[in-house]
């Protein structure tokens, strides 16, 4: 009669199954978190663009007011440059702030053009990972469950034979 197989640590199969189940859960969570972060970034860019566009309008108004005030001051003094320095400084600062706001709009628009491609570059591998988790890892968990059950049945059978 042949010797029964020596099976000592079926619990290692259970531990492996538990570790793979945790991996699946964590990976699913990470994919969900990444998707939520993508949505937050898209929304944040939209909000930033609206903010900077409003800032451009506000700064353009400020430039207009500064120009008007400088022109009005010059008309009062009929071409003399008496006391213009403060008004000129105000105009230059307003123009600088306008340029900065316009640059922010351009930068935000550039990121809005680049972001969809970055999302698409991420989406393919993310879908592949999600598919792997939903199919192959589930199959692996089922195989481990069935192998553990088969090993436990075999051990119970051999123990029963030894008692006879």
C-alpha cells in the first residue's frame, strides 16, 4: 500500500488566499481613489480657469481706470507732468497684474488641453488592472478555495483511514 501524502500546512493556502483578497480590495480602493482624484483635478482646473478669467476682466477694468485717471490728471494740468508719477506707477502695476492674470489663463488652458491625454494614458492600464482584478484574481481566489477544500478533504480522508 502506498504512503499518504504529507500535508502539514493547509493554513498557508488560506493565508495566501486572504493576502490576495486584501490585495484585490486595496487595488480596487486605489483605482477608485485615483478616479476620484482625476475628477477633482478636472473640476479644479475648470474652477481655476473661471477664477483667472474673472481676474483678467477685473485687472483690465483696473488698467482702464488707471489710464482714465492718468488722462484726466494730464487734462487738468494741460500736458504738464506735474504729480503724474503715482498715477503712472499705478497704471504699470495694473498692467503687470493684467499680464500675470492673462498668463495664468493661458497656463490653465494649456493644462486643460494636456489633461485629457494624461487621463487617457492612465485609463488604459487602469482598465487592464481593473479587468485583471475582476476576472483573473477572482479566478485565482476560487482556485485557492477549491484547492484548500480538496486538501482538507484529503487530510480528513487519510486521518479516517489511519483510525481504522
